[in-house]
C-alpha cells in the first residue's frame, strides 16, 4: 500500500520560499513507472497541477506554465521523498497543497498525500 | 476558469441515479486522452473513483460508472446514498498545457 506523508510550514510571508516535502512509503521515488506530482487547491483556482518529477533512465521535470519561473520539484533518493519549492510567494499562492503519485500513461493520480494548508500573509 | 467544465452542483434523492458532466475540447478529451474522476469528502484529499474513462479501482462500488464520448465525459452514480455527498472532479491530460493535467472545477453532489 502506497502512502504519501507531507510535511512543511503552513504560514509564510510574501516573497518567502514555500518548501514542502512528501515522504513515500510502499514505492520508490526512483520507480520507472511512477511520477511524483504537486497539486494545489484553492477556492479561486480550484485544483491546479503544479509540476512533477520522474525517473526514466534519467530524471525529468515538468512544470505548469503558470508557476514555471518560480517552481522546483526535486527527488531525494536517499530519503525516498520529493520536495516542492515555490519562490517569491504572494497571497494568491495561499492554498492546500497536495502531493500525489501518477502511474501509467493515462496520468491518473492514484495516491495522494493528506494535504498541507499554506497561508501567505504579511 | 478550469480547462474542463463541470456543473457547479447536482442533487438527487437516496436511491436515485445522477450524472455529472465534464465538457472538454479537442486538446484534451477530444484528442482521445483518458478521463479520470475523483471524489473529495470534506477536509480530505481527492480519491480516485474512475480511471481511463470507465474503470473502477479496487474497492469502488459498481454504483459508480464513467462514460466518454467526443469531447465530453460523464460520471453516473446509481442508487444514491447519503455517504455519496461530496465534490466530484474530472481530470484529463491537455496537450495545450505543459506536461499537464487539467481538472474540472468540481461538482457538489447533494443527497436530498
């Protein structure tokens, strides 16, 4: 059974860097058949896919255009987790952030973390 | 504005059948990409309910079914139960977005 456990601070000031970690159990961040995603949810933007990392003989990253200049998703093979960094946050980045796994070419998100509410406020 | 369009709300009485629509375009559903559905109960993460248009993960009751045609998809829930009250989201891949998964705006199901 795959489990994803999120951790990270929930309150940031504008211009700071959002950093969240998603610890994986029951699978490997280096899996050749999985990809590791970050998604956020807010009342104004709904569910918004942010980016993912995956390993297919080498590491790949894909990012949403809306955050591409500010985001980094990185694997940590020694800890079997992956992380999200979002730079220069603004109040509009306030949301619940989820990590999730997708497998198969159809891109379904079959396991999700518990979610972390991140509030950006001065 | 979500890439996939869902009605904001639907309702039905216990035992009834309801459907939730998900309208897309030629860059997502219309391009043949699979549609997935998620159920989100209050305060929890979305849960995969239907994948690849009409497949149920293990443990999902057969009261839930999915359909896809042309540029749209739908989720049907038969024999409505009180515990089905939740928000439902559709999701697909969209070739006009970088790398990316497109979501619907969500439909709140109220069991009367």
